[in-house]
């Protein structure tokens, strides 16, 4: 089995991953290739999942808006939520404001009905 260090295709010649408290570990070319394929599969799955949250035009679907609200409820920052949904933090803030306005107007209506 040829290691990455022996392969002329790979630059730099050595690929290392630093692991906490364990120093450095060198991967063979086969191991590196297998991990790279796994990462590509996961990236494809994430891209497909993101399609559930956004329309082709880039607007958030109802499921995307639910992710924004649940993320905020669980304490995620707007940047983290935006990264997950592949939108800007401004989009996340917009949907949070819209939800707050909707909740505020709903509570006013409920108060008026109760009076």
C-alpha cells in the first residue's frame, strides 16, 4: 500500500491531522481517500436537506422558519442558524422579527377578545 508520503500526486507530501493529546497521525492515501469520500457524501446530504428549508428563489420555507425559531429557542446565535440554513444572519433576524410581530399582534387580539 502506498502512503501519501510516497505518492507524487499529493502536495504537500505529508497530510497530518492533529489530534488532541495524541500528537500527529499520518494517513495512508487509501484512508485519506475514504475520508474524503465520506465528507463529500455528507456535503451532498446537507445540500439536499437545505432544499427542505429554502425555495429555489432563496426564501425560507415554513420548515426553514421553524428551524430559525427552534434554533433561537435553543440559544443558537443568528450566525449559527444562518450557517446551518445557508442564509445571511440578516435573513434570520428578519424572520425572528416577523415572528415577534406576529406573536405580539396575536396576543393583542386575544386580550381584546377576553375584554
